């Protein structure tokens, strides 16, 4: 069992719930959207965790965590639904 499974319970591969849970967990760990990055220091001065540390705790790559957060924070609910049903796909160009 992975660490993330302990936090979120037994996951049933529901991408919408996974993204929402990840966003909530990241916020609870003290990381605020846009707080670290864009040339700012990668070390946290107020005791919060970086995304890399959070991803390591959840046993997932930082890239996948960032991707899930980007989808959860930036897409509308209708776009998320289309993504979850497979009518549109997420790809990086």
C-alpha cells in the first residue's frame, strides 16, 4: 500500500476525485498556488512543503502531481468532465 492510499483511502481510479484530493492535500501541506516558482527560492521559509516533497510522500512524480493540479485549478468543470470521459485527451506539445 502506498502512502497516498492511506491518506485518500482505497482509490478506485476516479480521476476527478483523485485530482480534487491531491489539490486538497497539497493545500493542507501548506503549499499555495504560485507561492514557489517563477524565480523564487525553492526552499520553504515558513515550514511548508515543496511540490517535490509532496510528490515523494505520495509516491508519484512531481510532473504528474503538477499535471493533476494544473487540470484541477485551470479547467472548467465541463472540460474536466470531457477529459474524464475520454472525449478529449491531455497531451503536451
